[in-house]
C-alpha cells in the first residue's frame, strides 16, 4: 500500500472510539440481518463454471491452467441449511485471530457480478452477487471448515471431493453440509460437515454469495461517483489490503495462504473490466429481465495472497506503451487522458520497472501492468499485482502542477508501488506483524529510483526530508510499537489496519537504509537478490531476510560485524524507540541511552533498559573514518578524541544512515560551531542539516541547553542551502515563540537576528521568483522549503518580501492568468489580504465562491482570515454561519479566524451573540475546539477560570468536565515555553 500521506487527516482518540462503537453496532445489525435473511443451500457445480470454452482456454506464457473436472450434483442428497450467528457457542478456533491450519487453499475460481448500470447512478444502494470454487488440500482431518467472510450473505454452499486425480469426467463425491454459521468477531464463516475431510485429499468448496458495494469507504468493493466530459459517471474498484477480501468473497484471507485465481467479472457492456491478469475472453449474458451483460474472463494469476486480488469496472480511456515487451496502460478519466495528464506517469512507470528489474536481476513476472487513477481513493495507492491503483491526485500531473512538488511526489509513490512488485507481491511476509518487510523496503527504494532519474536530487537530503525527519520526530522509547511485532500482540482484526503507520513505512525504510549503510551497496543488493529468488511466489519471515544477509556476509571477508545480522538488527526491529548516541571528544567515550520525550527517564515507571548494537560511520575534519560499533552502553574510541587546541572536529552518523540522534560534549559542539563559522561548506549539507535537526530536538527534550542549539545558527549568513534554512526556521520561528502574547519581546530580537542572516538566501530565491520561476520546477527541496522562507521573511517585516507580495498579488488580481507561484501561493494570498483593504478581501471571496478545486478553496479560506481589520473578520464569520453550508463545505471558518493573531480576540467576541448559530452550523464539539484555540496562550489559573466561565453556557455538561484538564495542560505547556522563551530572548540580546 502507498505511504501514509502527510496531507491526510487525523482522528482524535475520542472520535476513533465513537467510530469504533458505531462500527460495532453496524456489524451486529448486519450480522442479525444476515442470520434472518441469509439462507445457505447446495449449488450445482455446473452453475459455478462458465462453460467448457473457458476451462479449455489457453494460458499466457509461463502459466499452466488445470481444467477442473466436470461434475454432476443431485439436489436430493442433502437438506437446505440456514446461515446463523455463532452467538452462545463455546470457545473454539472461531475465537482466534488466525485461521486453523486444517486446509490449504490452492486455487480460486471467482465470479463477481456487480449490478452497476450507467443509467442507474442514483440508486440508493448497489450490491453484487458472486460465486467461488476454492480448491483446497486437507492437512488435518476435520468436519468443520473455517474461512473468512464479512458482510456477505451466503446463498449456497457445497463441498465436493475427494477430487479425483484422474480425468476431468471422473465421478466426484460430495461431503454434506450440515450447518453454516458466522463467527462475527473474528469474521469467519463456519461450515459444519456431516463427515470429516481426509488429510492429503483435495476438495472443492463451492459458495454462492451476495454483498454490498461500499459508497462511503474505500474497502472491499467500492463505488466512485465522479464527473467526466460534463457528465456524471461511476466506477467500481477494489481494495483488499489488509483484510477486506473477505468483504468481497469468502476466502482464506491471510497473506501466507497463497493460491492461483481465475477471475470472471460480469459487467454492463458500456464498461471495461480490469483485473490482475490480461483479458482471456468475453461473452454475453442475459439476466432475467432481458438486459444484456458482458462476461469478461482473465488469465490465471500466479500464486498470490487474497489481498492482491484486484478488479475495476469503469468507463475510462487509457494511454499505453510497451516496456521490454510488456504492455503498460494508464487508465483515467477521459478528460484527463485527452489533456495529457497521464503522460508523466506513463513515461516513468516503464523505466522504473526496468531499473528495478536490472537492480535485482529478477524480471517482472506478469505479462502486463494496468495503472488506474481513481477519483477518490483517500490519498492512497495500492500495489495489486498487474493492476496498480492510485488516488488520481497522486498519479495525474496537470499543467499547473509544474511548479509544485507533485512530480517528485508522483515519482515517489509510483516507485513505491512498483517496488512492491518484488517486496510484497513476489515475496510476501508470512503475516502482518512483519508488514515492514513489504512497506519498509518499498519506501527505501523510492529515493533510489528518484536519484536514478534525477541525479541532481541528493538521496540523503531526500530521504531525510521525506522519511527520516518525520519518524524521528514521533518515535521515542515509550512508543508501544516496534517495527516487527510479536504475534501474541494481536487479538483483533482492526489491529492489523493500525500497522500501516509511520513506523512500518518510515522506520522500516530507515532500517533498510541503516543496513545498506554499514554493509556496502553491492553486498546489500546481493543479499536482497538471494532473498527474493529463494522466496519467490512464497512467504518469508524477518529471520529469513536476516539469514540471507548473513549468508552474503559469510561469503566475503572484507566486512566484519560484532555479531550476527539477526542479533544486530533484532536490537532495532524488536524494541521501540531509538538511542541518543553521545560522544565526549575530550575522552573518546561514546555512550548510548534511549531517547525519551522531554528526557523523562528518571521517572520510576518509565524505564527502558535495552541497548542497541549501533553502527557508527563517522567523519573527522571532513575525512571519512572506518566503521566502529557501539555494542554496549558505553565504549572508548581514542581515535575520536580532539583537543581544544587543534582544528579537528568530529561528526558521528555519516549521511544520517543510522537511526539515532547524536549529542556531543561541550567541546564537541564548540568545535563544530567554530568550523561552521570559519568554513561551513567543509561540513556536507546533510550534516549541516543533521546538526540543526539533532540539536533542536535534543534541546526541546532536555538533553542539551537551548543555547547550544542556538549557537549553531550564528553562521547562517553564509548558508545558501534552503533545506538547511528550512530546518532552522521550523524550529526557531514557531507559533509558540513568535505569536504568543507572552513572547512579544522576542519578536524584535528575532527579527534583527534573522534578517541580518537571511539576506543571502532571500536574494537567491526572490530573484528566481521575479526572473525565472520555471527554474524551480525540478528543485524538489526548494519547492518544499520556499513557503517557510517567504512566510518568515514577510513575518519579520523584510520590506522586499512585503513588496514582492504586493506585486504578485496585484499582478494576479489584474491579470488572473499570471498565477502566483504555487510554493508561495498561501503566503502571497495571506499578505495580499493583510496589506490590503476590503476591496482585496471581496475579490478573494468572489474567487472562492466560484472556485471548484478543494485545495484552492482551502487556501483562499485561510487567506481571508489574514485580514488585520476586526470588522472584516467579523463579517467573514457572519457570512460563514448565515450562508449555505455548501459555500464553505466542511471548512470551519470560525476556527480559522480564531487561529489568526487578530482573530483570536474577534472570534471570542463573536461567540458572545453567535455561539448557538456556530454550534448549529459546526456542531457542539467545535465550541470545545474554539475554546482551546482561543485559550492557546493562557498561563494562569485565573485565565482558565475566566475562559471556562465565558464558555460555560455554550458547553454541555460532559464537555465542561473535560475542558478543565485540557486547559491545565495548555497552561503548563505555556509556562514551560515561557521559561524557554526567556532564555532564547537572553541569548538573542547577547548575540544580536
């Protein structure tokens, strides 16, 4: 699955619990309906096959398709049975998360018939019917069969076998089905048989079923409604990972239970059907009302897990090309194809496949690749074998995207999903506790692919910005989440969904990068090749990966490790958090300790005694040194010593390949400061970035003094790398520090200090914006950093920034075709309003009202809150609560205004007479949110009491009880910040 989107949304724990409760209620309701209406009777096997022609059809090269034998059924042999709930049954295997190993699935014959018609898009509900024959091998004698099924009505069930190994027309017996019931909690369908299946024999489970097509979530089989060529249209697509195949057809829905699939889709003739494999044939079918339907069959898949089964039914166009003899097609809305929006994706997909094929020396095994852009896929992507699916925002490149980071984002996500064709599809983790083997390596190879196609983009800085920075910010010793989880930690299916997080993707990728760092690139790739070849079309555990790395190490003598790969890497993947590695350059002593938020390790209950086996690649005075290992809590490395009287300096963690932060003693930091001030370019960009990021993080969490971090910024007048400036500004120019009313004394000091140093980098990029903005289109690091640079320059009152804002805004107002450059659009819009009058504000409102692009509407909504005129902000809020909700969609204008500097006070006054209208428009919870926004700068108990009294008439009783604790937390945080701010102010006075 695609990496977690940084632009995604987050749900509070309270909201998540509410949603979970609603989901449980829905599950129970649907299960009761299934019990009442879901009848399960025998089905004649002939009904589940699609004629002799299909069974005899040719297979694609390299695929052998076995024709199932023809069988006859006698409907009098067994009684009709009714599907029931398993409520009240004794504890059994249906109460376990994992399937019992009684049956091994070998092959699925799957037919799905969604009832989607282009002229019935307004139907309140859409459903599908389906039939599946599953060939299984019995491993343990059993008269009870368990397989996964959720929200499906079972209509017929039959068990055939033992299957004859002879010719197709041999007589085959059957095993009577006594009962079918559902174990709802673990999402099982249970078949109770009259007699036991025999170990070693093959059987065929034959099931007919029906189920819902989802419209409000992208799980199982779901519907997208969209506009194309001026008309309303619909498509169907599937999302099976991790556990949603069971929502579409009864199956053995675990990643290790791989099988082959013959898939048939019955669909309206105006649509095209896509699946994992190429189309095998088409025929026509007529339903009971006389309507014609198209039956599309597909070639047999390779062995693969159920979560990779995929299909789409759509009215799309496509562009295509051939790469090494295999067709690649990008499917999208007809308008998008006609306008060339899919061309960029098409042009990078084939070469990415070729690059990874050459890297691993393993050919992509399928004969084709379809890539489909879905109108709504929740900012995700999915690596289904042969049918990759993307949210169209992550795949299609429009002309006005040239000055955004979109090209690189699309390249990253496309390379991520293509990386999965080897890591996940060809070799699959045995179970979800090791999902990082899929997602971590797919994420790691993103930067490899990006750097291959654009060598100007540094792999180190890209990896830091896209992957490492975010996970180091969130990870710490008390996170109850290791990269590789123990099986016993899982008791519920929804816990599997929670694994698709920052730790699986970003920390997993960091593990792969660290491994590559302390080995060499050739050895790293060689071990991966061996791993991929050995487990092709199969499954692997984390230990299997370590075994192949150990084999590669044992076959050479240059690299010597302090322990086995398993011991080294298990110290990182089996425990949470990461270490802080501290070097005392005076003594050469290096020690490690777990990283705690705010350095709370002295608290009795917060203990973390484990250590890591830490690879330390390092440089001394610009020269790369030999790898050393910190395999205990502390160790002496005399070669790392420096004297106060020499010019040497030391940086640990070369290229930030190790997953840890680095601290130094006072002399170590002093030597680095001296080097930065004398010749900053002697320290590589990635390490200037590292020093800033590590120092501010360590100071924020009480490992070093804030003054130590601030000292590193003295040299910045000589810094022209915008990515380094970005790291400084996100740490130094924060809302708490600059906008807090308690910190107004800092603003003039910070302004004087930073503007003196900003001039060089500002001149570079303001000149580019004025003279040749197109030069930025391939500079990814600049595109993601420019907004903060411009925002800071204007915030600090740099006259050239304010003047440029006026120029760009005025030019756009007078000539809308002269668009504001995307990276600084939000800043320019904001200052265009802040520096303007109601004339500019009215112009923006008019643009907003007539705009249909959601992202642009959000930008405009925020920009209109930048006004410094209270009466304009008051009018804005009145307009928000009195106009149609559709004007502002879900954007809470009151919260946006309250979050602005002037609006904090205007919004509070506005609530006096309008809180009921606000509550009615946005819900009562919005009032609680507003309380926290308005009270963000409180620092005394008196302020808390005043705020609670003000909001008391607006809140419900249970809300009044919860806000006090939250306000106390805000107060305590502000008091802590106040102390920090005082120290920063003192440092600025001394150094300005």
